[in-house]
């Protein structure tokens, strides 16, 4: 379970979710019709070793990401989510935005795998040990970023706007932001601080893309946690890591502060790609169908 001021590396607590996402992206990339392709996701899993390495190597048959009731839906979800945000960044680059901020960057490899225009600077914010793991794995293979990449080692529950400015971020210039798979791991007060930080640093013309979820009822959330504990498989740990809180719907919050925002339910993203939608009352459905992807531009 989460606690006040907790921390993590790539293999513990919230940090381990970055490996789960990377594994899902690797499995998605192996399909004949991937929604998105991340060529570095498999490298991260192999470097982490253990079940993660065996999973992407195809030598492990017993893993939650390989199950029909949960794993297949989770991989589809990650493929659709990755595609949405990849397209978002492409549109922002075409619009001339040259400052990119990736909040809770985890094992996001967009600084390495997407084509960025000249003079683009990408700021990646996350726990220091998570950023160090990613940089080590890629540097050992001579893989270089396709834009100027600056690591900002900071806990997003702390004064990350100051850390971002100290890394060279210019609030006077428009910027493009992403909070992918992040809000659920923050209590409502930290979500509010995150939104306020983005709004305070974003010049007119800036863009933000956010993934958010509608919290479960307290009864359903407690039942989901108990089911995870009873299953006895920490590889399925999800509800025990999230806060099940929301400060406000992102579309509403940003809309009230001069942003034009549009929300797309995750179920619609899956349907647009021809991927099956899980049943609402299943673990996969509870995780995926309550989520929406929001895109907004500041007027």
C-alpha cells in the first residue's frame, strides 16, 4: 500500500508499473498490426531481468499480461493510449511547439523514438532512480535522444515547477505537456498542485494531454484491493498502488481556466482501433473503462 512520502526505484512500488507498461508496449509492438511501436520497451524489460525479461523473450507462459481476461485487454489499452499521445505530440510539433514536458516520464522513450524538429527540448521529470535506469539502459547501447533531453530528478509531490525552471524551461514560450498514467498515483491535493503547476508555467498556445480516471466507489475499491490481496500475485498489483481520488475532472478544471479541452473515453479509443472493449464489471474493465484521455490548448 502507498504511504506519505514513499519513494521507489524501477522495480518497487509505483516504479514497477513503468515496467508493466513497457512490457505491454513490447507485446503490442510484436503484433502484426500494432497500434504503436516502441522499439525500446523490450530493452527495458530485458535489462530489468526476472519475469520481465522472460515475458518479452517468450519463455514465460504464466503471467497476468498473457491472460485473455486481463492481459490482452491491458496490452490493447497500452497500445491505444500510446498511439493517442504519439499523435498528440506529432500535432504539437507540427504546430511549432519546441518545449516538451513529460511528467512522471518512467520508461517513456518518446525522446528517443519520435522524430522531433530542430531546437526541441524535452524535459523528463521523475524519481531519480527511475530516470537513471532508463538512461543507463539506452546509453549502454549507444542510443541517443532525437532532441535535446534534460532529466529533472524530482518527486512530483514536491516543488517540481521550480526544478523545471532551474533545468532551463522558459515559461514565456509555449510548451507541450503530458501526464500519462500519472494522476491515479497522486492524492487529490497533489493532482490539484500538478494542474496548477502546468497552468502557471504554460504560455498562451501551450498544450496539455492527460489521462484521468473516475474513482471507484469506496466499496468497490476496497473489494478490488481485497481481491488483489487474495490472488496472492504481486504482478497484478494495481489497486493497492493508486489513491482512488480525483481533484476535479481535467476537462472541467482546465476549461474553467482558459483552456479549450476535449475528452475521449478510453473505450472510444479502443473502438477506433478495432480493439475489443472489456466488460465493465471485470478487473480489466474497472481499470480501463473509467479512463479518459484529455487534450487541451491554452487560449
